[in-house]
C-alpha cells in the first residue's frame, strides 16, 4: 500500500506545470530524436497501455475510453473556450485531429491570454500567435502532433493529475489506517450534466475540475479569474477553461487546412519543435 501512495503522490507532482523546456537544450534534442523514431500509432498504443498499469483502482479504466474517443475515429472536432461563472465568453478555439494531423485555431480572441495556432500541412507544422504578422515553420517529428493534441486539451496534464488525485482519495478511503498522500481533499458537487471536484485547499489558481462521468471526459478546469492577470479579467471570482468532448466527423474540413494569407511564415531554428511551446516539469 505504501508504494501505491508514494507512486500516486509523485504522479501529482510531476504533472504540475512548473517550468518549460529550453529550446535547443540537450534534453529537448534527445526527446525530439526519440519521438522521431516512434510512429504515431505506437504512441497511441502506449497511452492505451498506461490505463492497464498495476496501480489500477476504480475509475481509472475509464481513461481508456477517453483516449479512444479521440484516436479511434477517422477525425474529431474538439471545441474549447474560457467562460466566467456567469457565462461571459472570454475566448474560444477549435481543435481538429485526424490520425496525426492537427489544426488548432482561435475562433474568438481570448481576452485573458495570448493564443498560439497550429496547423499541419504538407508534412510541415506551422504555428503563429493570433494578431501577429509572422509565424514559424517548425521541425515536425512523428509524435509532435500527438503531444500537442494532449497538451491542448489538458495543459501539462493538470486535469489528469487532479482526477488521479481524486481517485487516490476515493481508493484510500477503504483503508482508514493509511496516510493520505497530500494535504488536499475534495468536495463533490453534482448536477445533471457534470460532477465538479472542488479542492478544499486550492492549488495555486486551480480550484477544481469539472467532469462528465459517462463516458469519462475531463471537461473543464475551475480557476480563479485573477489568474489571467490583466485588466480584461472578469469581475466574477471563478472562470472555467472548458474543453468539450470530441465530436466525430468524416474528415477535417478543407477550409481549415489553409494557412492565413496575412501571416508570413519563415523556417524556425532546427531545434525548435512543438515541444518548445509546451510547459512541463
């Protein structure tokens, strides 16, 4: 039991976003080379296998269905947005994904943060910030769109970490003599559509997680609105960073697979990949 507690506590810490990769570092180069050598379908299979670990407790098996809802269809559309508790829209974007091809575009400008768009076209990965005139052509590796997809719907694995931590508490409640692996605990608020796991002690700006339970989908992070850190922040205390469950489509629409004419793209440095724009521990 103690080894289980230690493992789960470590999983929470590792996934929390504290620092970024340094582009061009040996660590990034090594990871990029490693990713290049592994086909996309192998990464998907590894993800599936991660739901069959020895640390298997009630609820964790639902992750397999969550991943399959993304990777099994020929193509999916995932809508995302930031909203206040009062329903005020703070920005919206859409992600399209199909067997390794990814398109992530801003639909309504986010007032609380800069947004980075991504498009995979003709074997290249293009990226640009909304509102800027210049964009980059990144070195594209086999797995970078796979990583970018997971990061886009769950930055740095924070939502998965919160849910894993919640399952840990649920599991350990069967063993009252065992220590809880963290000082954080949860209260659960149920509605017809969602279950909200509220952290009794918020972690930084994060107050909790909203989920759809059948089938499992980690639908939204609940955060303090102060986290956006500028004058455009809403007056409401709470914001939701929402990611809708995937909608199955036949293919990515042709109109999405066109780069904006107003953006001038130039090749980035050889060491710059999608990983440079993801923040991990």
